[in-house]
C-alpha cells in the first residue's frame, strides 16, 4: 500500500517545476527523498545552490497538492539549499592595488526568542558515545516530573537517536506550514529521524545541515514550553554554531565519561560555549561506576571522578554522576527511558538529583 502511495506522490511531483526550467523537480533531481508512513507523507527538496525566489510558495503548493491525494492526511515538505558565494567585485582593468586594511568582520546573527519557549538548554559533549542522548531524554522526563512542560529537539542531523529512545516511528503533521511535534512520555519531540526513513543516510554539507537545524528550531510548534532540551551532536561544528547564533540559550550541560580521552573533548565543548557567552550549567559524569546486578558490587570500568575534578579545575558546577546500569541500556533500546519506568534505581536517583540542580536555573 505504501509503495503504491509513494508512486502516486512521485507522479504528482512531476507536475511541479521551478520557474524558468523545462524540467520538473523529479527529473531535475530536486526531490531528494519521499517518505510515506501510513497516511502521512514527507518530502525533502534539495535545490543545491539555486534556491528559487518562489521556494516558499512552491513548498506550500506541493503540500496542498499532496494532501489532496487519496490516502494522504498530511504532507510535510522540507527545503534545503546551499547559499552561493558572493561574486568578486571590481573591474578587471583596475590597476590600482586594493587597500591593505582588512574589512570589518560580519556581525553574527542575533539570537531571537522561540515563541512560547521560556528556556533552552543544550546538552552537549565533545565526543560521541558518552550517553548524551540517553541523558537528554531522562533529564527531560525528570524535569517533567517536577512540573515543567518540556520538549526535546534532536539536533543530531547525521545520527538522530530520539525515535529509538522514545519508541516512536510516526511522522509529524503540518498545520499552516508549521510542523507539529510528536508527543511521548509527556514530552514534545522533534527529530530529523521522524522525517526520513530509519536507514536513509543524510548526506549534506554544512550549509544544508544548518538550514535543517533552523527548520527544526523555528518551523516547529514548540510553545508553550518551560524548557526545550536540545540534544546536540558531538563536537563543535555547524550545528553548535547555528544553535548559539539562532536561539538564546539559557545554558549548556556537558556530558562526559570519566576517561581522560572523553574529558579532553568535553573541555573543548565547554570552552566553545564559554567563548560564545553561553553559561555552563554544569558537567555530568555518565557511566561513573558499574553496579553488578548480581552481587551489587561497584566497579570503576571507565575510571571515576574525572568529570568532577575537571569541573572543579574549570570553576563550573559538577551536577552529578550516573552509574552504568543494565536497565538504562535496555530501557533506551526498548523506547521506554528508565525515568519513565516504575520502581527505583541508583540511576533514576542520579537523574532526579541532577534535574533538581538544573531546575534551579529555570524556576
């Protein structure tokens, strides 16, 4: 059924073309992805460096046309492009040498409020594989349990993990060109993973990644929210720069394991936020110890106390350590985070204590 609907969608797209072009957007390879999930359709248009002036109108027309197809209840079109470099100026016959003074640097964009969102907290790490996404989801639920309205934006365009962590495989609806976030565990959620197939790779250069990040941030009906948790990708690249330029961050939480290798990268991430004047709410040491499920013994597989020592040396708060428990991994894989499950555990107690400290910054 989905295959037939997908063919109908692709056929309908062949009736659209960019102004001045003889080719439709399918044969021109502007359509980079068509995703069909039940009665919901997602379409990605990639214009490369030739973003037409009527891109917004074209996007609206396509969404309206696709929604009229039999079997479709909602359609969402995502537009990406790479800005052209400004052409060089000056006459080729000019012989007078150019001045040696350097031009004034271009001012970065001024962050603007996200409608209805009171606080934005970035959960970041300089290194992948430290449990940042799992920490983001469980921290969000712990804040929800304290009475805050909370959302999570998965800003990892290349490796989105929010669909698996929350157990969702639905596609978001669009109303009046605004994407409606999905809901799970009492949280508003949005991720590029909800817009593309789970096994479909995202092969985009920096400007397109930045454009997609802006859409997830500004084209989603986030409000009203007390806190928007942004699960950042590893490193200090385009997405991090886009976030600090586009949105007023209340602060950043840095996640690391106790290992020296992870702490080196964590310090880089911390330094990046400090450089752009984003307050550091604190450092979390994930996998701080392993609790044996059989004997209850504690082992420091990855070391212990390195994040707290780093926090003290850098003069920023240490929010706490989260033990390595089998239930945390199993719950993440099953789509039901440990903080959403019944019962108590050392990991849940750790998340609750950390959330209490973070809550002081948003109360």
